[in-house]
């Protein structure tokens, strides 16, 4: 998600200043490959909306890299998917050691 799209999202939310609750679900592709975007938008949306909350759908591969910051981004729910074949997962997770 490029900066222009990110700013467009923030401009859209700013138009509706009466919105007090916003729930976001991060998904599509692998959201943890864009943690810089999630971090930026999470903090900016928290400034704009009184009750901001998020969830994420992920394969969980990079979960260890964000575990310490996930609450700062107000991600309160994770859905971890098991996509692909047994061989794909065996290769992916064994190469991480």
C-alpha cells in the first residue's frame, strides 16, 4: 500500500469525525510483510478515532517479529491460516531454524 493510498484512508476517516468506533482487519497477501504500513496507519487511526481496534489474518510466519508491538497497534485478534500443502509448510518452517 503506497503512501498516497495510506493518506487517502486517513483523509476518508477524517471526513467522518462523528465516528467513535473503528474496527480494521489486516489481511490479503501476507499483512506482516507490510508491518511499516500497519504500524503507521494503526497509530494514525488511533489519533482519529476514540475506539480503534484491529484484527489480523496471517499465516503467522513473522509473528515472532511483531509480538512485542502487537498490542500497541491495538490488534486484539489473530486468525492464523494453514494454506498450502504439507510440503510447503515443512519447507517454510524448517528453513526458519
